[in-house]
C-alpha cells in the first residue's frame, strides 16, 4: 500500500469503496499488457486507471463505472 500523500501510478495497489454499498475492493494498477480485471489488475489505460493515476493516496475521487449485467 502507498504511504499517505504518495502518488498513484503503475504498480500501486488501491482500495476503492463503492458509494452505494460501502463495499471495498483492492486493485493493482498495471500496464495494458498485464491487465486482468478478474484478478484485480487494472490497466492505466482503462477508464478507472485513467481516473486514478496521478491521484494522491487518501484522495477521494469519483469514477463512473459501467453497469454489470
């Protein structure tokens, strides 16, 4: 995990809380070649990756996720 105020980038692990359910998920930010959402590896070029890269640890942000059917 990152220290407080560290910048999120490739290799960072992030904990995300879903606003409606308060459920938490942990993801690792990786390059596009390593991405595998089923194992929690999210690409920097995905909508979530683009939204989170460059943020500081502890920073709150919104990222609209597609509905899963």
